[in-house]
């Protein structure tokens, strides 16, 4: 696992890449239900999307209230996470 952490730390030094770790001490968190990805697009003709994975497939959510909930979850877990460099100390 040390090699994996070192590899991730190296990737984190790239421009526009930020790798954060959610420590075990954070306990249960809002993102445990299912993995998700937020996709934001600069072009106003392309709607922002929350891509949500589940055991039986995936969904693309576009409604403002759905996006707001996934942005809230992301904000919560980001606040509990630490930069990978801090985790490696």
C-alpha cells in the first residue's frame, strides 16, 4: 500500500489535481451509500450532471435539487478529508 500512496502523492503534484484522503476517523459519511461523480461543464448548453453508480446500474441526474444534494454531500466529505501529503506524514 505504501507504493500506492506514493504513486497517488506523485499524481497530486500535477497541475489541477488534488488528492484528498477521508480518514477512518471520519466514520460513517454521506457518500457511503453509493459512489458518485459531479460533472460541471462550461458550455451552458451542456447541463451539469451527477453520475451516480449503484449495484444495478447508473443514473445521470440533472435536476437542480438533485445536483444540490450531491454538491452538499461532496462539500461535507471534503470538509472531513485531508490533503494526501498530510495523511502521509
